[in-house]
C-alpha cells in the first residue's frame, strides 16, 4: 500500500483533480482508489470481498465490468485500471468494458491503464492461470481507437512487473524511479496508456 501512495502522489495525481469523479476498474485491493483525492470515488470489482477493502467515502460497485455499468452517462472524469484487462476472458469482454467506460466518461474524460506488456514478459506472463488476454501498448491502443478514444500517451515500458507485490523496494527508490524515465526503458515491463474520450 505504501508504494501505491507514492505512485498516486508522485505520478498519477497529475491527471486527477480534487473535484473529479474517479472509478478504479477491477479495483482488487483498492490500492489506487484508497490513495486518490477526489470528490467522488468508485471501486468496481466482481469479487465481493473487495468491498471490505474500500476506504470510507468510496462507493463500491460489485458487477461484471463487461455489462452495463451502474453509473450514469458522462459522469466520470477518470477511469483507472491496473493489471486488470489481461484477466478479462475474451476480446469481446474488453471491447464491451471499454465501451462502457466511454459511455460513462465526460467529454474530455480519461482512461488510464497500466498492465503487463506481453512483448517483454513472454512465458512469464502465463504463470498466472487467470491471465487470458495477451496485450501490448499497441494492441490496447488499437482497441481503444476502435472504441472512439484518442491516445494521449502510450508508454511500452513503465513499471517493473512486480512493482507492488512480492519483495518491496524502498520507498525512496520508487520516487527516484518515477522521475528517471531512462530507468523505465531498462526495468519497465508494464505499459502505461492514457486515452481521452
């Protein structure tokens, strides 16, 4: 959790304003949404146990993200997701999810996605039984364009594969890593995409 606090404060906060409505898609342990300062915060996950992990003031939505979201049209400023899209069972489920995000985002809203880049992981990617969709920054950008988004930023190498789980790096090193972009090209194996409606 400490690492996510740094990731949000030192990096992702550049896109999130205190007045925003923010959805953490596939929230899991709610590490992102619990560290965000926003007027409205939503956490969506199909796993009911995630409800117990949301911080006070965050609205939990338990549902399949490929079905119609329980959120009004054009009501979100940010949809954020990390290490989630690869868990969706089919390409159609991903397309449906992106369409729902598009519907719920305001006219200038952003979808921010972080995920393992299959180009730099190959066999290691499949060590997780629930990884279904092999994605790269290019393939995800392609489907986002098909869904009507504009790609503001597509970084093939952003975070290391195990940034927040397993052996924890010192917090100071995470801050240094985020500032030194040449390190991303050396150590990064997850993509970062920022797409705008």
